[in-house]
C-alpha cells in the first residue's frame, strides 16, 4: 500500500470515528439551526480512498 493511500485511509477512518463521537453535538447543533458539514468531509475522503 502506498504511503499516500495509507495516510488517506487512516484519515478517513479517523474522520469516521470523530463523526460518531461528535454525533450528539452535531444533532444538537442541527436542532438549533447550525449546519454541520460532516457528510462533505466523509464523501470527499471516501472518493480519494477508493
């Protein structure tokens, strides 16, 4: 596995874990009207890993 691809995969995994851990805060923020861009981050990293 190339180092760049490995780093992107690790970053993708880290962003998934952070997304799961921050889900309660994201739901609360969404409830009060603050947009949360987790989907854009994950989809962008997912495209690069594939």
